[in-house]
C-alpha cells in the first residue's frame, strides 16, 4: 500500500488515526486494494486475493453502508 500514490493522497486528506475515527476510510482502503488487484498478472495469487477482496467489500458495504466497487475510477485524494 505504501507505494500507491492514490492511497497516500487519500490518507493525507484524513486526520490522525483515521481507521479508528472515520468509517469511510475502510471503504476507500478496500477500493484501492481492489484496484491494485486488477493490475496484477493473472494467476492463483490474484484469484485468491480477489476472493478476499469481495469478502472484505461485502463486510464493509454491509457494516458501514459505503460501497465503492473497484470497477469505478476515482482519482487521488478521495475522502
């Protein structure tokens, strides 16, 4: 995650300790994770991580009520 400039720009928009203070950061993190997965080469690792992505996506979508599917394109600095 540290090498993803979009994610780093997203984090700069939040204050300190965003994961304990902002529910939206969970959805943003899952979104960026999914976008990075789509850039990985095909293979077993990608399939396994994509399954993990969908599980996390559904948990966050249901738990916090925020849905950011990886199919949308959102620039850096999302909050």
